[in-house]
C-alpha cells in the first residue's frame, strides 16, 4: 500500500511540475510577443518602413505588406489597431519629423493571466542630438498569445517632443 501511495504521489508531483512548466513557457512566449511588438513600435523607422511611408495614399500596399509581415503574427486584429492609432503612430510621427527611435530598456511584468504592464525607455534622436522618454502601457493578450488591447498608454511626452 505504501508503494502504491508513493507512486501516486510521484505521479501527481510530475504532473504538477509539467503543468507549471507549460504555464511558464506560455508566459515566456507572451512576454516575447510583447517585447517584439515594442521593438517594432519604437525602433526606427527602418528603410523598409520609410519607403512605405513615402508612398502615396493613406495606407499604400507597401505599408500593408510591412504590417502583415511585422505585426499580423503578434496582433489579433491589426486593422483595428491601425484604425485606433495603436500601431505605427509613433513611427509615422518619427518619420515625419526626421527622428529615429530605439528602445534602450524594456520591462514587462505579468499582472494577471493575460495582462502585462510594460515600461520602455525610448531614445529618440535627430541631427546628432538624442533625448529619452519613458513609455508605459498595459497590454492584454488572448488565449492564442496575440495582443488584443493596449491601454493606459503614457508616452512620457514623446509625441510633443518629436513634434517640436
């Protein structure tokens, strides 16, 4: 009877450990999705995005291709995010005002099952001069690991500074 109880205990322990590892891997994957999104949003604009912004029209085919390649794998509904100015907005302001951006520090803290608080130090530069802004937001993902919302965004004056 003791051997049976011991085997049952070991089996239960292994199952609990395995479940915990899956949750950890899922969380790591979600954090990597958010990190990739932040890097996409606050790095550049690169040559490909600059070329897309130079095309005629509000949302030219080159820009759509860029979004599909760089954002679609990360977002549940990239079209909704574009319409709400939740993606490419800072990139466009940076492009229009001659700035380059890059995140220098990214902090992502899991708050609840699929909600993460993020803080990013964004360096922006123009004509050899650089400054820093701290951007903070809350990002929610769905069960598939795709970003569904970005809320409570505080851009630390980044837009005002790049629009000067």
